[in-house]
C-alpha cells in the first residue's frame, strides 16, 4: 500500500528555518516525482515545489524561490523541503504528493496530476 508521511512541521519565528520530510513506502520510490503543496486557512491549495523522479529537475513557486530547497534521498525513500527565511505568509498545512513519472526529468506543481497524498504537517510562522 502506497503511503506518504510528512513530518518536521511546527511553530517557528519569522526568519527561522524548518526542514520538512516526506517518507514514502509501498512503492518503487525512484519511479515517482514528488511535489510539496500547502493550504492556508481560507485559501486554495497551492504548489510549493516539486522534484523529478531522477532528482535532477526541481521547480519552485515564485513566493518561495531562494528560500526553499527541495531534495530527495532515494536510498531512504524520502524527500525533504528545507525552508529558510520563513515568513508569516508561509503558515499553512504542507502536504507531499507522489505521481508515477512518464518523463523522469520532469515534475509538475499542478495538484490534480498527483494521485497519492500524505496527511499533512502544520507549519506556523509567528512571533
């Protein structure tokens, strides 16, 4: 059974950092692209970042470019989202999602593409 489990969320002050993890099980991890999404209260879910199954292509939302870094360790079946210089507007529930790759060097930040989702981890940026 395919499973994604996020961890690493919490409360952090503006300017601080967090590293989110997405641990995968139940499927051949390195065949799948992984995306990170977030949803703030009263807002639609938005794509934050994604990484191709090969690991050599990444994409970021404009709002997080230069502050967030996505990476993957296929030996640990885990994808990470390093979040630096956090802002109050980064407050949201963060989800990771997986999709079987057709082209290993590509990934999408469009949520309907993804068929498998984790349960989410809460990030609160506040002083």
